[in-house]
């Protein structure tokens, strides 16, 4: 049995007036998703526990079969594993966004999707300026990392920048994790580093060139998602499957590292609208030659939703359907007579809100050994009507194995 799980980041949504009361999933032309739904079983997955924030880190950890209430320590350390930043037991990794601030407002959380090459020069400058407090590491595009050796930094409270676009920065600064003087001083230090980064970055040659080209400058950093190194038992020991991940996002790659999954490099996997969908399908099929299961993660629907761009979100959903699921349904029988294929979001990212929410997500799963329910199309409503009901996210892997091996 071969298994493929396709995760369309942020695909689920609310009905929209401009779509005549339909969601992007209900509007998009998705015959392959509908095939999986109508020939398999459907349900809702609660990927975000009530006590936790609706991040892709928490949601994808759930889908991959680990209860985030037990294993989650923060987003930063997951991305550290992906980019090769070795964390000691007392190191705290922060996610470091390059952002664009204007008149004290957080105007853009990704600095107009600054390139990795440009970010490299800015990271070097930050390390020269703040070396006494920790080290900055280059990631991909606006997604970078800052590591402190002070383990108590993990208790600070930080807000994701994509949740506060258009709002005053001063209202969302790092907060102390408790009322102790030491914790308050740590919060002040991180806030000072972020504040001083404005002066350092504003007139950097990279940003001067970007402004000349009509692009937004990466004129500030935003530190958030901090945490210590997590301890996860190997995926193969837990589920008896040799697994792999395919993604353009360091967060998912880092999860793979901690779980002992193989991170398959796909040229052209960008984590944005222009990601190589066909390449992801091609490399997923290739990896099934020596793996049992592949997680394929696509960031594009989430990026479109954060931008409030319903057209791009629909395009991303349709490309997942056509270029990934279509290819998989066509070619999987060549790899094994028995196979399993599932489609789901990690969390909803409604166009109207431009940020993640905790609502359960619809999932559909098809297996050559499985049965089908009465759902005929893949969308939010189909998930509610499905035979699988509502399940906790970290039970998804158990559900997968139960369904595909009756």
C-alpha cells in the first residue's frame, strides 16, 4: 500500500458575497478532489486544539499524527531544523520575518516577498549589528530565524505578524511571560532589537534598490514563534511507515526533520503562487519507489488568502487539483495496486479575515481497499455531511490506517 496526503494550506474558507454565497472550494473547478470525495469517505478534522493558536505549525503537526498539546514548543525551532541551525538544549529559536512598516503600522508581513538573495545581505548586516544577543540565520524569502542562548526567552509572548497587518506596531510588541523583572527585561530587549532594526535596514543598499524598483523595502524585522527544541519520537516507529515530505516551506521541512521523515527537494518549490505544482507530483511519485507515504504541502492558497485575493486562491486550488491530484490519480496504480490518497487543508484562512482560524477543516480520503459514503463533492459542506464525523487532528493518521486497511 502506498499513501499520499495532499495538504492545501488554508484552502477552507467562508461563503463569499462575490462568489454568490459559495466558498472558493465550492467555486473552483476541482474534478479530482470531487472524485476522491465521491469515491471515498469524508469528515471534519479539528487540527487546532482549543487551547492553542491557529498556526500552520500546530495544524500540520496534528495532521502528521502528533498531539501538539504534548509535543509543540514553538514555530522557530521547527524552521531551525530545516535550515540546519543546530539548537542546543537551552537555545531558543525565533521566527524572524522581514516586514514593511509605514508610519508605525505593520503594513506588509513579508516585505513584498523579498527574495532569498536579498534577505541574505540583510541577515549578514543584522548579525554584524546584534551579534552580542544571538545569531540570525537565513531561511527562504522573508522567513528567517534568530537564535538566542537564553532559554528563558521561550516564555515570552509574541504575535504573528500576519495577524496584525495594518495595525499599530506599538500595540503588539513582545510581552513578558510573567510579572518577574527578568522576564520584563527580556521582552524589552527583543522589542529594542526589533525597533533598532528599522534604522539599520531602512537605508540598506538592498532596500534602496528595492524602492527604486517600486518595491516595498524590508525595513524592519518581526520576531515571534519562539521555542525550545522539541522531542518527537520517529514517525516510522509510531506508524510503521517510511515517510517523506514535499514542501517549499521551512516549517514543514523542520517538522519532517524532527519526525525522521525524508525532505524531498523539488526545484521550483517556492512556497508561493509560482511554486512548481507538477514538480511536486513528479517528485512525490519518484519518492514512493522507496517510501511508503508522502505528505505534499502547498502554501499558495494560504498566501492568496492572507493577501485577500480570492482569484489567486481559486487558481491555487485548481492547480492543486489539476497538476498534483490529477497526476497522482493517473500514475499511482503503476506504483502499487493498492494505494491511498487524501486531500485536506491544515486550517481555514478566510479571505475576509486574511488570517488563520481554528474551525475544523474538511478532509476526503480514498483507498482502493476502502468504502465510500454519500458525499459527492469536496468542500466544507461535504466534510460536515461525511461518514467520518468530527475527529481530533492528531487522530488523522490512525483514521488513515483504519480506513485503508479494513
